[in-house]
């Protein structure tokens, strides 16, 4: 991806979100736009990098990126790619940003929904702000979200939990694994989903945003971690949650401790 790809994008978060909404569309909301796209378009949800996404955007319709596109001309992507796209735009503009994988509470009442968001450093306020780049106006209506109580460009604590936070609550018996995962698919919830998203969050903080088809043993739904592995997962959860105050510890572990984790592989199941 060429430097300057996003130079014509807005410099404010709401403006960037609006542009992303004209470029990407989530597969679960196609019905809201009365769209029935062919399977090759739906498979775009597995695109791995922002460069891949940009290439697909231009393949579907050749026009400047900030120009409005009809819903049928948008690339089908999931929350992971929405977060990566915003993160890439901000980084090009010199704003520190990172993707976070975890669980949101604003999709389904009483449920911790699998989700990705983007954090960025607000220099003026001197803090990291959480942004949901995915939800557009129709999704907000579909999810019955109260805009007065949920600012999608500055998510309040409790609206989104990084994977490590849910892992710690689960390990302490404060939350049921059966309330955490992807609510639209039977069986896509539980302890394995929590540890999977916690590790995806860890890898994302290392600028490795793995797809859901890329897993290691500790992400596998059929794998039962032993006690030593559970303690390793506890440590990783603490590192991801404490990254702001103990950044050097996180970096040290990332540099020296990668060999402690099983290698990520493609899951063809």
C-alpha cells in the first residue's frame, strides 16, 4: 500500500468513520440494504490485510476512495477489517492507533458479543480512546442503540471489554462462558472463544491481526489447556490489560516469550 493512500481522508474520527462506511459493509447487515451478493463477494470477509482490502475496493469500482459508494459497491468485511482500516488511516496520519479484539455489550442485551474496535491516542486529552468503526446508521437502528448513551467514537468502560478482561472475569467465576462469543451461530461461545479473542488481542497489540481461520492450539475450540497453559494465558491477559502502565513488560514478553506460544496455523475445518 502506497504512502499517502489516505491523504484525502478527513482528519477527524467521525469523518473517517463515514468514509469507511462507504467503502466496507458487514455481511450480517446486507439484508438491511436489500442486497444479495454472490459468494465471491461474501468471501471478501476473509481478506487478510488493508492492502488486500484497498485492492478489492478498487477492483469493484475505480474511483477515489473518499467518494461515496452505493452499498452494492462496498467490500464485504467483518469487524476485524473495519478496525484495521481505521487503524491504518490513523497511523498514516501520524496518530498512534491499535486494534483491539474482545467483546462488546451493546449488540445484544445481556450478551458479550465477539467484536473488534480501534484505540487511538488522543493527544489533547492524553488518553487512549476506543472507537467502533463498524456501526453505521442502519446498524445502530437495528441494534436499538441509544446514541445519547453510547458514543461510538469514545466508548465508555463497560461497553467494550478486551479479550483479557473477559478471560480474567471468567477465570474468577464472575461471568459464564456461554454468554461470550458470536451470538448468531450456535456453538460459537464458551471458554475457548474467550481465550481465542484474548490471544487475538495480544497478537493485534503486536501488529499481527490474525483472521478467525488462523489459530493455534490455545485458540482451538477442541483443545483443553493444561494448568501450565492456563497460567500462561493468565499472564498474557495481565500483560494486555496493563500495556499502558507496563509497556516495557509487554514488549519484553513479546520479544522473548513468543516461543512459549504454539505456532498459528490455518484452520480448514
